[in-house]
């Protein structure tokens, strides 16, 4: 992908910020001030998801309308644009989250000399 195309795509990511922020603001206002029937309609799926992971609906709405979600979404979209994996070339050194300590680590920092690094993409359920 050419550098011009990458810059154009990054511009599109940044252009999506104001509409996303507006959506978050409107959603939060509706959640706080709209009649309960409208809130129930908008949050029905979120309520099912929040019940399955043991957090309150208020916490779920706060997260979905947070600046941190917006910031991390933009950051991840831009990283995705510049990430390149090529057949026969070294693997990209992407950031991962260590689930034991919840800190970010680089993929290639997990590689040990003389041992292959195996990534297993799948579900244990």
C-alpha cells in the first residue's frame, strides 16, 4: 500500500472522530434523560452482555461512551493501517496484553532463541 493511500486512510480515521463523539454524547444523553422504554430498547443487547460479564449496565454505558474507548479505537485503527505482514519476512512486532498482569508486551519479546514462537488463534470454549 502506498504512503499516500496510508495517509488518506489515517485522515479518514481522524474524520470519523467527531461523528463517533457525537454518537457517544447523544447515546449518553438518551440513556440519562429519555423515557425508560426508549432506554430499554437501546440497551437491551448491552444489558444481556453486561449480565454475562458481571458489570452493571451503568458501567457498561459509561465504558461505551468514554473518551478512553474513542482514543483506543482511533489508536488501534491507525496501527492497523501501518501494520504489514509479508510472506517470508519477519513478523510484525505488535503489542499484546499479558492477561496475568494486564500490561502491554511486544510479540517478539516473547520469542526465545532456538525455540519457535507459535501463535494459536482459536477459542477454548
